[in-house]
C-alpha cells in the first residue's frame, strides 16, 4: 500500500480544525496490547516527543498521523523491531512529529498525542492507539477512546491529558509541527528522516530494511 499523500494546505487546514467530538463509547478497561506496549518501552528514556538517550549518535524523525493505516503498519511492524535493537541500546533516538490530514479523528489524535507528550508518554500513547486503530473517519478516535487509551498507559493521567488537549498551547504546538513538516517538504505519512545527531537528516523509505540500512550508515560515519 502506498503512503498517504497530502499538500501543505491540507495539513494546515486539518491541524487548525481543532474541534473535539463528544464521547460516544464508554471506557471498558485497558485497551488490548497495553501490556505489550508497556514492555516494549519500559525503561527507555522518554521526554516530550523524544524517545531514547539524548546522547544517541543517530536521530530518527518520524512524521505520523494517528489514523493513517500506513503509519500503523510502520509503527507496529517496523518500529517495534527497531526500538529493542537500536533505541533501547542507546544507538538511536526517535523524535515523533504528529500531524493531521485525514479527518477529524486525525485532529483529535494529534491533539491528544501532544497532550500525552506533556507527561512524557507520547510513544506509549501513540503505539497503543496504532495497535487499536479503527476505520478512517468513522469517529473511532473520540474523547472516550482518548480517555481509555490514556488510562491504559501506566503513569499517564487521563484527567490531566483531557484537561489540556483543547488548550491554546496544544494548538500552537500542533502548528509548529505543521510548520516543521512544510520546511522538511513532507509529502505524506509516514515520512522518516535519519542521520547523525546534530547533522542534516535525510529522508529514507519506511521499510525495515531501508531504515536499518540508514541507521547503520549513520553509526559508521
């Protein structure tokens, strides 16, 4: 399946259409695979939108949309393999830059992911939602789903997340990610950029082989 594609104008409009739908489903305990996500990420440094050691020699930047099925495949199949091998071992740090372009569920996912980053749980929250992703633009990522996902992540307060996700500061951060995406000439999601930390990053394919090869090249420079 090909990547989702978008224009800068579509991204900007979607990111600014910041409305929150009412809850339509009740929380019914932790989401499936919550334990697996916790085990994958447990003990790895996480601050804001960065996962891994701040001293890692290689940086991987990922532009993602929470309801993009191609992003789901990348996160659950590729990142799930890369994290134990490269991030946990201190070789790579990951910087997530969420954006929204598919529809209202994307926007709610963007806002909630930024709110989760304020508690240093962005990666737990986003990976869990990818594991439980619904059909595009069906309203699956409503307020109740956001609350349930947050409550499924140890150390993440759902009440604190919901208290800030409609705030102006979240809106401003969302726009900053859009501005970064435009500067990086992002044409679709997932977009993956890799390189030596502190140096210029280069876009690579989002298959495991492409990403692993780029990481290896960065480690040996």
